[in-house]
């Protein structure tokens, strides 16, 4: 967020912070949420790349459409193991999964 926008919001009485601060997450909890979201996004990308619907993917994985939706949205009821195994079943390799989990670096404009 731009510094000027942050100052404007704070001057108007808004408290500005991070999601982790708002949810009072410890660093390890925040890391697990991030991993779950990245794997879910990767699963959705792979599904779209293969032109599959959630229902078709569910049948392929022996699951349901609603479970696939939960997997893609990072629902905490879905295990990390299931997310990784599903990516492998769709053709992902270990390196692909690792790239999805690697920290993203921001590139700043000059």
C-alpha cells in the first residue's frame, strides 16, 4: 500500500495492518495458510490448463466437485497431502510443486 494512502486511511480513523495481525496468526500458522493457498491455486491452474471442470477433476481423483472447490480455495479441512497428491495425479512433478511453494519476490519499479 502506498504511504500516502495509508496516512489518509489512518487520519480517517482506520487501523491499517496485515492479515496476520488481524487474525493474530503466529508465523508458523501464517506460513501454513500461505502454503495451503498456493497449492490450491496451483491445483486450479493445472485443472484449467487441462480444460477440466471441477466435477471432471473430482471424478478423476475419486472425489466430489465440492471437495475440489474446497481444495482450490485453501479450505483448512483439506490436507496438504491431498493437495500435493492431486497435483501429482494431474502431471505435476516435484520441481513444479516446489516452484509453487517458493517465496515470491517483489520487483520494484525504478
